C-alpha cells in the first residue's frame, strides 16, 4: 500500500498529540514492579506500548514483542528480576538481528538466568524469573540508553540495590534522566552520585496515580510541517505538552528555532500540560552542525527538513541509528537520493550534506519505510515541497497511530494506492 500526499495551500490546525511513548513504557514497567493497582493515566495507544500492556497483563509463556525495541529491553529486565516464571521472549525477524548481549551479560552478572534461543547475542531469549542480588555493575556509556534504563528500573527490587558505573562517553543522557525522574515519581531513591555513576537504593516502589504528558517526539513532525509550509502565516497548535519537559526530544523546539519555527507556550506552570503554538519566525541558519547523541530519534526529521530547506549540514552522534528498526543512516541516504539529495556518511555515526543535488527522474518518488515508523513520519511532510508517496504507511502505528488522520484534519489530502 502507498499513500500519495497533497498538501493544503494554507496551514492552520490544532492537534491533540499522542501521549509520550517513552514515559508510558517506563511508567508501565514501574507500575508492574510496584504492584500498583492504579494504572497510569493517558497511556499511549501505540504498538510499542500495547505489547508491554499485553505482556504484563497476560503473562504468556511466549511473549512476542514484535518490532518494539524498548519493549524487548525493558521486558527482558523485568522478567529476569521478578518471580514471573519461565518465558520465551521473541519478536520480528529484524528484532532477532538487533543486539542485546550487553544487557543480557549485565543481567547475568546480577544473577539472572537467561539463555539465547537462537543466535548468540540476539533475541529470542529464554528467561527464568528470580530475585536478583544486585550490587556494583559497570556498563559502557555509549550503548543504547534502553539497556541502561532497563537495568535502572529493576534496581529498587535488587537485594543490594544497584550502583551503575557508566564507562567512557555517555550518550542519550536525557533518556536516562527521564528514567530517573519517572522512578522518583514512584518513590525510588535514585540519583547520579558522580558524573558517570548512578546509585539506586533497595527500596520498594510506592503505588501512586500518575499522568503521562503528550509526546515531544510526535511534535517534531509538526515543527517540520510548519518549517516546510509555503504559507507564511502557517500556525499549528499542539495540545498536551509541558514547558520544562523531562522528555529528551523536547530539544526539538530549540533545533527548529534555528530552522525558522518559533514556539509559544500558553502556560508555563511546572508539570502542567498546556497548548504550544508553532509559527514561522522568518529566520533560519544557512548551515547546521549538531551532535544528536542526546536526541537520536530527531535525526531523520532534521535531516529531511534541512535538505528540503536547502540548509547544508554535518550531523554527528548518530551511532545508535544503525541498530534501530532499520539502519537509519543507510535508509536516509537511499531515500534522500531518490529525491536528488546526495548525503554522505562517516565513522558509522555521521551524516553530511554539502548542498550537492542530482536530477530526480521520478515525478512522484515512492519512499520506502523499511518497517520503520520514523521514516514514514519524517518523510511525509516533504509533500509540502514536492509530490511524494509513502510505501507501507501503516508503520506509524508503532508510535503515532493517529498521524494520517491528524494530517487530514490539517488539510492534507491522502490518496491510497495498492
């Protein structure tokens, strides 16, 4: 299936963003670890969150988490550290090629019983739940923050708690801080004790009501839409966001201020969701250099935006993109080439565009999504600048199920082709 997108001539819409997937997934695991009877409020209804809900609710012998990387990492730790029985944890074919050895080795060091049911170092996993000892643990800091968050969230259940020393460079620190914040909201005693060490006390989580704010990652696509719109009076109102959010992707407001989009909060009350208004500012940089170590999930959106706006760039800190739902660096190079943009990469962690373009032979290029939700989400706004089609558009359900509906409400016309 393909969607062909036709943009509206004018852009003025109010969008109720989906709840944060990142916070939802953390809150659900902590909810289960705390034996809480109050389900978190405003949970995401995306695929990644639904698989965690089903796993925790049904506790089946075989848990298939599909393509949900966060669910694979978080559920591995949860099952290992609780008396939940024996399980086979598996996923899609792509998931079976996404590395998990670092997390498994760390959990085994803490006393977990985990076996590989397929290729060594990759899912599926056979897990026997048990009470773990805990103590001191060293993990490389430049690995996926999901490994680190998974370990931290089980920390309060460990008999000796957890002292986690992150060695070398630490990437995605805002995602780690989001985990610490969510843990504290449920009564955990956890904090950085030095620049590279986190201490978690052996103290049970406290049940409580918990409200989840809406998703700054989802907001990024609306920033892109305003940036690419040819309507000088374009305005988008986004509901349910917070100023001072703990979500790392809230950095999108600062990045897009460099690409011509202004942000105004209706209220700045701490911890209170409000409406955010996006408008064109009339000013943008002529070249952009950014390190995405702390916000890798924004990379596709910013790459596409810069190319469409004619802003050359050099982006670093993209190492984790190669082990996401697809190799996002390779996917970006391939799909942008269909549009005439010549991107280069280096060191498995950098992307560059110096403004070089070649003729595009297809009047309506078809963008492949590689079973990666963010490819569809980030490329769709390009319809504001040129005809474009999105192949397998349903992949957006992984994080933003209402995306196409929201685009239509904003005036986009979507034509479906088989």
